[in-house]
C-alpha cells in the first residue's frame, strides 16, 4: 500500500511540474493543482497510515495502549486544502481576466503584447 502511495505522489509531482513548465496559463493552474494534491498526499503519507481509534486517553490511563490515528497530519492537510483552494480560485480569476484583456493564454504572446505598448 505504501509503495502505491509513494508512486502516486511521485506521479502527481512529476505531472504537476511538467504542466507548470508549459506555455499555457490554464496548464499552469492545472500543474499547481496537481502539485498541491501531491503535497497533501505526501503530508498524509509522512504521518504514517495507521488504522486505529481517535487519540483520546481515558481518565484512568496515563498512556495509549492501542494504535491511534495521529491528528496533526490530518489538521495540516485540512489547512493545506483550504489554502490551495483559495490560491486556485484567485489564479482562475486572474487568468480569466488576463484572457479577456489580452485574448490569449499563451505566455509568449502575452510577453509580445506587453512589449508593444
């Protein structure tokens, strides 16, 4: 199971970086989304996949006696999801506005129109 998740993380990172290196702004946004999902999966993977109970210690116990799920990676992933959603929303609006002004999403053509003015 862990090797499958590690391969998936590598695939998400590789495809995200590949898409970010393309000339289209839409592909740039897709690359950012893939890279963010790969980072979330990496955080989840580093927290170790453990099937267990919530980390609640009973009143009469001092330490955990069973396997428990670590809540820190889950909280980090939730925060990362919210931040990446805000970044994606802003980037989509920015690209839409740039496309309405310049009439293209190609970065080289945007550079060419910038030098003419």
